[in-house]
């Protein structure tokens, strides 16, 4: 299966068993995290931006309440969730866990 082909519902569900903090909403997967403050939120976004740029796959991101960071992933060209989204979500989880 090509890297950017849409995943089946079963494939997305299986991937989300490992990505326990992520939820599916139609063609998107989403996750929110609360960090220690605005600087930590900005640091996390910078780290995610670096990884996303390297992968040429960019999430929608939001900071609310100065320390709540939300991520939304989909592959726009496919109009669906693909392996690219699952891999970036996995990397985002790794970055979240590495936060001080």
C-alpha cells in the first residue's frame, strides 16, 4: 500500500490501540495535552514543527489557555487518515513524553 493511501477503518482502529491518547473524528485524528506553561507549549510546537517539516507533513496545532496544546492530523491530499498521520502521531507522542 502506498504511503499516502487512505487507511481502512480497521487499520485506523488498530493504529489507535497503540496511540491511546488519540481519537478519531472522521478523516482526522486528534490529541490534546496540557503542559506546564506557555513556554513549554511553544517548545513542544517547535519540536513538532521540526519533525513535521522533515516529514513534509504538517499538523494543525492550537494553543489554548496558554498551556493546552491540541494536534489534528489528516492527509489532505487523500482526504483521509494515512500511514503518514499515524507515523507523525507516534512521533508527536514521543516528543510529548520527552517534555520536562
